[in-house]
C-alpha cells in the first residue's frame, strides 16, 4: 500500500510509490507483526472442487468448512494473507446486530432474529475454539451505551429487544465509562488479535489439505455456470466458485448498489485511565467503538469510528475528529498508530451470503458491515452447507438475490456518492498547477489540458494517472490521510501512482489521456 499519513510512521524509509505493497492498511497488528509472503503465486493450471477468491477471514473460514466436508479447496489471495480488511480489523467479536435489535426483530421476526444472533454467537465460539488458547481471544462483556441520559427510554427498548433475541443482557444505570450515562451490558462477547487469528486460520486450512496461492488476483468473468478463471499467471479449474473478497466481485449490479463502500478509522492510544476490559460502542451515527488492545497492555486502547463513504469524505478531518474524541475522554499519553479499513454496508442492514443471482455454481459473501469477523466466520458454514447439502440456515433471508423495500430505499439514499463520482467525468475540471501541490497533496483536474489525477508524494515526487477507475468508470478522489486514490462508486482503491490496491477493480489506473478532458 502507498504511504499513509501517520505521525508515528513519518520517519520510516518507505518506498515512494507504496508504503507496504502487501497491505491496504497499516494497522497496529501489522506494525507489530510485519506481513510476508508465504505461498506461491499461481503460475500454471490448478484444479480443485472449490475455488475461493479471497484469503481473509471469510475465505479461509469457507475453505476450512468445505475441507471438513470432504471437498478439495484452493484459496486465491490477490495480495498476501493479512493484507486485506481482516488485517485492518479492530478485533471486536460481538453478537449485537448492526441494525439494532428492534430493527432486526421487525425484519426477521423473533425466530429468524434469534437464528441470526445465534450465528454470530456460534462464530465467537468457533473462533475461540480454533484459536486454541492463542491469538489473545478473550471473553469480555460488551456495553451499548449513550452519553445522554435522555436516551434512556430508547436504550431500554433496545435492551428488551436484545433479550427477546436471546442475548444475555442486563440494564446498566451507569455503564463503566466515566462519560457514559445509560446503557446495557451483553455478556460473553470477546476480543482478539485479528492478525494472529488469521495466521492460525491459515495454518488450519493448510493442515486440512487446502491449497493457498498469494499474489494471485482473479480476473472474474462469470457465466451461468463458470468452471474456470484466469488467476495470477495461471488458470483455476473448479466445480464451485466462492467470492469472498469482501467486496462484490460478481457481475451483479444489484449487489453493487446494495453494498456501498465505507471507510472506518481507528487508532491505538496509550492512556493513563483505561476503561475496564470490555467492548464499548455508543448509539451515535456513525458510532464510536472502544476496546483494550491486548491482555498484557491494559493501558493501550483501540478506538474507532468517524465512518464515511469511501472516496467521498474529508479523510484528514475524520482522523482528526477521532483523535479529538479520544483526547476529550481519556488522558492520552501517546498515539501509537492510526489507520482505516474499508467495509461494505448493506442497504437493508443484513449481509449478502449465498448463491449469486443467475449463477448456478457461484457463491458470495459481501455486505458484512463492520462485523465481518463474526459474519465472515458464519459465512463459512452457511456457504459450505449450501454447496454440500443444498440449503442452510437463513438462506432466503440472507440471499444475495433478495429484494426488499428497505434495500431499495437505502440504495437510492446511497446513490449520491456514485452519481457524483460518475459526474466528475463530464463536469468542467478545475485547472491544477502541479507546482502548487505540497508533499502529501493530490487532486483531480485539468493539467495542461488533460484530465488527470495528480499528487505529490511525501518524498516530493509527482505522480499522474488517468482519474477514471478501471472497474466501472467512476472518477477517483485523493485520500490525503492514506495517500491513496479512492473511487466513490464501488470502493476501488489505488496507490498514489495508480497501482491497484483493493476492491472490485482488477487493473491499475491508466496513464492520463488527452481525450478524457
């Protein structure tokens, strides 16, 4: 990944174009355990019963479940294990629904809602079991709270709805945070070291007979029944294909519309007044979330929040707002790292897990919101059951083919950023004088008559690219906080010099073209 504007890293000798060519983030987990390629790039033909595209927690969980059911499985990772969203996760493991307990009951009813919550509870238990007393998986209580006493009534309603869903809850007149006013506790949640668990899961897949390829991007072109794909420098043959790259890698435009991309920010702070060991998230929108970094570091906390649409927000301001939030509530001695991760938010509040619409042998898991550690784990047995038995729990409710009024309404609301990204191609471009760009700055506009994405990296070197995303033609925008080009249409991300980093795009940004103006 290209260089992030992180104060703790400013003096590190990173290459000019990419800070870490193996990752889209520089989370605290990666800082303490640098990534390294472990598996070969696909260079020939490989045949397996199932091909899994994506080597994060979802792809590896699906692979492990299918291996246990007797299938031969190959996992194809575009970067290296840990270089994607899982490695940038903050390691929260909770079962409280992202859309809220009351809303989940209205969508799925009490029976379906309980099944959905049980999936995530079972995922926490599965992670704990697979970690085998490693990966710092620690059971802790979770606290959903408000800083405003006036919210007591709505939070009590949510607490009662949580109890109906089978969550072990208890009302708290005063949650264990100095600035929290009201809320409730959910027992038996957990936290973990995301990167350590990903390495453990990788080992389990290999031990079970799975084959893993890194640096092997899949060029996904689907037919009604797809049996092979060009991947890396070779070709994968398979009976079943699982798309587990977090984003929508299928050709379903419906899934593109229903799973808009967001950035969520996080930091690791050393504080003198840490909270008790637990998970904390508030009722603001977007919400803030807090946890202890590790069992051996009580004075270090991870705090996240300030989400916004990818490619359509002030990234520097988001980082500043998050830091201000932390400093207003804790006695901060230092901030050791800052990063962000991309997530895909389903417009109706439920993940897309199952058969890709119109495809007989292709499955997908996307729209996992900010809780992909548990939902990705659950997707493992949901997709494995559908391939092995032909059905799974909540198959219709989570089907990528579903179409609900709330999904359509949400999709319409979310269209502003993509429309803006497309419109930039035809609107008059502002003129940019490269000499005025300071180190770390970038912009899209008219450079000597050519529509150009131009930036000056932290070392002072200028980079110029065609600003049109190679996925579906949106116009990228400059992410000054992370020194990347981000597309607001479907969340594609590129380095400062245009190299593909993440998301649906399969190719780098091109060189500037005069006919684009």
